[in-house]
């Protein structure tokens, strides 16, 4: 049906009325008779030139508009192109900081001074918890002693 209409429209704009299966939709004919004749071709009636020109301009304007409309896919293609450009240019966000990039060739070991400072700080940390542990033990002993004394006082009051 679409093929028939497009064929008629294109040839009608030139000045001829050409139909493929012209009796296809004639309900008064039988099944076999609706396929006869296969083609019909007649010249257009006089006075249709302005209509043909108007329909031609409208049809070709619509075709131009439909072809030039951006689709959603065009946006995806553009985004992928931008991503690939950034990827190959190396401008994507990096997982390395700028300082790491600049110091990539420098050794990553600590200096002797830093190692000695770390060792001293570790030694101080190891000594400090033992002193705290002792203080905690003393506090715990004091609490236990106080509890025992309180219990003795309560027992004496009850008797």
C-alpha cells in the first residue's frame, strides 16, 4: 500500500497518474478481478499544476527535515568519540596524583634519618603502654580494695 502511494505521488508530481493494481480496493469486483489491470497510466487533468508543485515542495521539505534530524544514537556516537579521544590523549582522570607522576623515577625508600625517627617513635610507644598498664593495674587494685572495705562495712552494719 505504501509502495503504491509513493509510486503514485512521485509520478503524479511529474504530470501522470500511474497506479499499480488500480482496482485493489474496489469492493464491487471479485477477488481475481481486483488484480486486473496490473497498471493504469493516464495524464493528469488540467489545472493541477499548482497542487502538484505544492505537494512536491511539501514532500521534499519533509524528506529533508527527516534526514537532517539528529537521532538519540548520534549523541551516543559523539559521547563515545569524545571518550576515545580522551582515552588516547591521556586526559581522563588518573588514579595517580600529579606528585606521584612527577616523582615516578625517584626511589620510594625512606632516608636513614626517617628510619631512625620511626624506630625511636616505635620504642617510645612500646615503653609508654607498659607504664599505662601499671597505672591501670594500680587503679584496679584500689577499686578492689575499696569494694572489699565497703562490703566489710556493710556486713558490720547489718550485724
